[in-house]
C-alpha cells in the first residue's frame, strides 16, 4: 500500500450498480487498494437497479427531446410576435400617412 488516504466511491457496473467501495486516492494508478463497504446485492436487486437506471436514462433522453421541441416552439412564437409587430407598425404608418395626406 502507498499509505495515502482512501476515497469512497460508488460502482455503477451492471453487477455492482450503486455498491460503495473504498480505494486508493490515485485509483488504478495507485497501489491497487480496494475494499467493498457495501455487501453484495442479490440478483433481483441488481436487475431492479439496472432496470431503474435504464428507465432514468430513457426519461432523461425524452426530457431533452421535449425541451428542444419546446425551445423550437418558443422561438417560433417569438418570430410570429415580431412579424405581428412589424405588420402593426406598417399598418399604423399607412393609417397616419392616409390621415396626413387627406388634410
């Protein structure tokens, strides 16, 4: 052992998802000290955790798609609003010009 401090980490592999361990601060470049701090997870627990992690990943991807779609819709509304403002400005200018030229 290199006698440096250890650090607690969490494994996210399929077989040990969410299982905590301590290892050398330098990780794989250190003295290779490694010890599990959590007991092994049963097969059913591993399956449930992996399923939940996949579901979270799918939900995050879907959320990202929905946020992009919402941003596109928002940008479209802004452009429509700007176009409406330009049309309103032109209408007001035409009305003022019409009223001004009649007198």
